[in-house]
C-alpha cells in the first residue's frame, strides 16, 4: 500500500513536473511575443502638414531580445493615400526599458492599416512579434468649442455618412457619430455633416475634438483669475471676490487647452468657436454683454489659449447671438470685429438659421445639417489655400 502510494506520488510528481515545464515553455513563448502598439490609436486622425504629409508617431512595448522595430502601412481597396513597405522606425536609443518610440511618414489619406514587427537586428530575419491597428488617417483635425450649439444639444443625432470622420475624447478615438465624445449633451451636433463635407471635398479623414459646454458664457471660458464686473447667468464656474468683482475659476479653459495640448504643436488645423447665446438677451440684462465687452473677453481667450498651447492656432468665430430671433446687432458687431482685425477667421452666420431649422435655441435635425454645411462653406476655401 505504501509502495503503491509512493509510486503514485512519484508518477503524479512527474506529471506535475511535465505540466510545469510545458506551462513555463508556453509562458516563455508568451513573454517572447508580448508586444503592443500603443500609438497611434485605432481610428486616430493625424493632422497633415503644410507640405502634405505627416510624421505619425509610433510607440509601444517590445518583445524580449528585440533590437529593431519596423512598420508598414497598408491601404484597403478604394482608399486614398500611399502604402509603404516595411521601414525601420525604431532602434538603438529609441528602445528603452522594454518600450520603443519612433515615427512613420505617411501621405494624406486612409484609413491605413498600420503594422509593426520586431526583430533582433537588421541582419536577423526572425520576427519576434507583431502588432498593429486597423484605422489610421492622415488628414484634417478640428477643435470645436463654445456652448450648446457647438456640442450635443441638437434635436436629432447625426452620423458620419462617409465613414471618414473620427472623434477623440482625450483617451480614445472612435467614429464620430453623435453624441460627440468630450462635449456636453447627449443628442445631435453639426460636427458629422460638417466633417463629412470636408472629408468629401478633400478626400482625407477628418478628426473632431469636441469641447463644447452647454449654456456657457465666454466669461466662463477665460483663464483662472480673469476678472469682470458682472457675472454670467450661471455662476458655477465663476466666484465673487471681496472687491465686488467676479473671477473665472478657469475650469473650462484648463480642459480646453489640455485637449489641444494633447495633439501637440500644429497638431490640429483650427479652432471652430460657436458661442454667444448665453451672453446676449439674458433675462437679467445686467448679465448680458455688450459687443465691445464680448470682443474683449474672446480676444483674451484666443490670445491666452495660444500662449498656453505654445503656438498660434487659427480660430474661426461664428456670428452667434440668437435665441431663435434675428440676433443682437451690437454683439454681432463685436464678433465681426475679430475678423476685421485679423484675430479670427470668418465663421458662419448662425443667427440666419431660423424657422424649421430651429428647435427653440437649438437646431433641428435639418438645422444641424444646414449648420454643418455653412461651417464647411467657410472653412473649405481657407483650407484650399493651405495646400496650394
């Protein structure tokens, strides 16, 4: 009995040892092939440069013993762009602590399927591991900010019809179907029809960075510590000082500029600013702004945000003063003055969108599509001049 038990234990021990060897072998294989591509993200759109291409940043995790990273970009049937063959993108000092960083030059277009592979050296043909993402675009990226009509408060959710528009919420990219990630509200926006029009005209993917916050005054978007004599209608983002003045807490500004800084210098084409309803014709007239005051605060926002992100990002400013009526001419004049003085480019006249294009202060489904088309009419001619 004891002999049988001893023999059984010995056999079980041998089986256990064999199982451990197999498990360790498999684990070794998993470690050897443990590789990831962390950048670019799936559905990411990279801003094309003035000369018409982009250095797409690559970063990820290396498998054991890797001394070289290669990448290639493939294009599906009918996709615009220029596929690449395997190209060395990282080696030597670009490989540290099991990580790599590099870049791959890509022509405007997409969606590209981007793949990376890892080898010991240029003379060693064995591939240690592979990784990739299926959707990477090189095209046009826009930051869209302001209040509800710049975010997700329209009557009808919109979808990208071209399939060439993606949105970034600060962590991940996705197809830009409403509601737009990163902005307030859960309904419709003008972003999909606007971006579809740009994608269709220029035959490149379009990226949207939506930052709009419903019901905000321009005063709520100022940098922390900016002061003004009268508060906006909503006081959650401002505070009253002992002097009687009011001060902005800077929360919207910090969110806004942080989102822009994530894209890097010249990492987007322009800011599209659509805001003004909460500064015009307020129930308490003391909380409304004159055109001159609106101009002063928006000029400060433009200049301070450019300083914060480290480059002079172009801004388009819309005419926005209406709650469904004709608008407020004094404030419209203040917004127009930013165009005439060269501080901003001319956006659409959204006050002109009335009747069945509105659902109260917000736009109907038809109005959202018209609003997007009018934004494209302003942006596209300027964009053509950036790529003569």
